C-alpha cells in the first residue's frame, strides 16, 4: 500500500496534500483529500445513475455526495492511512535507535 501512496499519480491533482514520509496522514489531510476525491466519486456515480434513470433530484445529489465523502474518508482512513502512519512510526523508532 505504501508503494501506491508514494506514487505522484495516485495523488494527482492534490500532490501538494501529500505529507512528507515522516509525517502522519491525520484527519485534516484526510478531510481535504475527501473533499476532492469523494466529490469526484460522487459525480461519477451520479452520472452513471443519471444515464440509467434520466432523473436526479437535489436530495439525490446531496445524499450521494455525503455518502461518497463518508465512504471515502472511512475507506482511506482504515486502509492507506494506517499503512502510511505505521511506516512513519517505524521510521521514527528507527531514527531514535540510530
């Protein structure tokens, strides 16, 4: 997983949000990422749904965006962020021993 998070293309277009490899991915960084990527995922799923049903309501849009934000945040928090933060912890422990 860290191999993926170290690649610039995985962070595009928000490469500036990627913390240095010695800093945790905290909730502030994750919320900024969620605003971007969660919205993109919501728009894609709304377009797919619109193509199928030809109707969208404001409640559909708001609900989908909120759901995608929540899902992205939790999914990233409990996958990539855990591995990133574990690596930070290991490297800081290594630095203290050296």
